[in-house]
C-alpha cells in the first residue's frame, strides 16, 4: 500500500487529474514563481538562457558571476558539434568578495578581451547571474566597448537567476540571438528552406532530422540551437519557414522573426513516430510543392519499414506498463505520451517545468482519466505520485533519476544530458530499446515493495 504524503496547500492549484471534474475543473495554474520551500525541480533564469545558447558552437560563452554558476552549467548538454568545440568550455569571471564590493565590470572586460584574442570566436555571449543583478554591473556597456574594440558581436544575456522562472531565461536568450539575426547575406538562401529552432543536437539528433529534410529537397539554413553557427544565424532570416521543436524556449524567437521578417513558424516535435512524420508532412504542405510531399512520404515509408519490426518486438513486452513523465517543456511531454502509447504503455503521471495553462489543458484532453498532471513539481510530489500510480518507468532528467532509483523504478533519461539520440525515426527505436531494457530488468523484482508481487507471480506460473 503506497504511503500517502501531503501536498503543500499552496501547490494544489498546479496539480490536476485528467477526466475529473469535466468542464467545471479549473485550469491548472502555471508560469508562477516556484513556491519557497517546495524545492522545485525547475532551474533558474540563468540556467534557462545557458541551456538554449550553449550549442552555438563557434561562439564564446562567458558567465559573469561566481564560479558556482559556471560549474553548474558546464558542458550542460549532450549537444554535439560538427566543428568548433569552443562552446563546451564554461568560462567565468569567478567573481570574489572584492569584486562584489567594488564591481566586476573591469574584470569582465579584461576576461573578454583575453578570451577573444586567444580563441578568435565569431561572437560572444555574456551571461548575467544573480549577484550581477544585485550589484548592478552594466553588461550592456562592457559588451559594447569590447565589441567595438574586437570587431565581433558581444552580446549581453539578461539572465539574472532570481528574476523569474526558467522561461524568462529562454526569453532572454532569444532576445540576445535576435541581435545576430538579420546581419548576414541571404542572397543564396533558397525559397524552400527552413530553420530548426529548439533542437539541441543531443547525441547528434539535429543531424538525423536534418537529413530527412534534405532528402525531401528542403534546405536547412540554420540549426540555431544545435550545432549552431554564428554565420548561419546571421542569415537565417532569409529562410521560408521556422520549425520550433522546443516550444517553451523558442516560440518567442519564432514570433519575433514572424513580426520582423515575415517568416511563418510551426510548432512541431521530432520525438515519436507520429510527431516526426507530422513534422515532415506539415513542412511539405507549407511549401505547397507536390514533389516535396512525395519525397516526404518516401522518407516516412522507408524509415518506418526499417524500424517497425523492432518496435513490435519491444511492444509485446511493454504493453500495459505504466509510465511517469516529468520534463522541461510541454511539447516534449505531448510527444512522450504519444510515443509511449505507440509502445502500448500508459502514461499515468505527466508534468513539466515550463508548460502553460493551455498546454496542461491539452494534456488533460490527450491523457486517460485519472492521469496526474503537474506543473513545476518537486521530489516529494513526484515520489508520491509514482508510488500512488505504481509506475514501472520514470522518464525525466538528471534531477529525476535519483527519485526513480530510490523508489526502485526503471528510468529513461530524456533530458539534455543524455548521450542517446531519441529524435527521428531511428530515435524511436533507441527510445523503445532503452525503455524496454529499463522496465524489463529483473532487478526491480528485488525491490521490497515489488518482491511480494514477484513471488506471487512465480507461484502462479509454477
Ligand atoms: S544565477 Fe543565481 S540561482 Fe542561478 S546558478 Fe547562479 S546563483 Fe544560482
């Protein structure tokens, strides 16, 4: 019998259940500052900016703040680069007591000049942290001075950690990138072309997805947040369409590009068979070119023929198993619910760090009755929900892994630290294999909570 743990009363409005209360059920509250004392799983504003901009590979990234902020986000994604590895460093001004008292602007300027001379980056991003917001260093002024002296764009990122939610960090990152966009030559960009926004090239996923579009005859101008290049970003305003894979982080940039350059955008997902195919078909439909649509069908047909035999094998064992999902953005949550369904698994708990009320409404509609839906959760809540629903699998990131293992539950890492490509059709097979290996491991039978059930099943079998 699962031990029932109380929920903090102030958290109740951010937790709901699908199928309960019908149309009278109030919308889930979202986008709030995390409740003090709840030990939120959500990262700070600075971290939000850092994870988005980090994969711009030939830029210099410097964290203006104490060393802890830089260490916390050092090489934070499994994002891969086909060239420069400069982005994987976590340069920091390492602010000390005396800098806090007298200000850190001079130190930042020295650090920037030195690093730009040594590494010759195409651009530099300078991240503000909590303490910089408190002491009031003028990042804009320092960046302007260094940019004029060194001849490259030096872009401040207004990401003071305390000033909002992780989503505010995404917005600050978008504002910085916008300063690069529109500064390059678009004369060679073709009409049937796209930018990929919010795909982070984890374990090379951007390369997988890019190859599908290229097989369709669609040019990929910039992969802004995965294997990103400053020169591509400068000219990406010439593209015909923006595809937004991580809606939480990149919708703001897509909207601004629509307003400023007239580029339409589509929110898509590259996770799971259904969503990957839909992304290709929607792109083809946008360009209204029958030849592109035909090639999209070919890509989907060929890829499915290659992966379905394996998927069917895994599905036989996984049918009826229960999963909890806790991820950063809502679009990934939607895709995971669908991907788990294609493995005949049930999602019984689903939550995100940055979803909004409309996202949670959509989750309510797509999930089975009784599914717990939660915004900005914490370890105690997540553990309680996993026990209550007796889940077989937890899908989350680095902060959720210990929760799962302590409870004796299989775990699948679907966050930015992972080393396995899970996007695209080939990613679906990797996902199914990982889920299968974790859920079906016999080790879970030795968890005390499960041991009696395993013994009973053995007795029945004999
Ligand atoms: S910016 Fe603030 S909240 Fe974020 S890591 Fe640094 S000190 Fe912590």
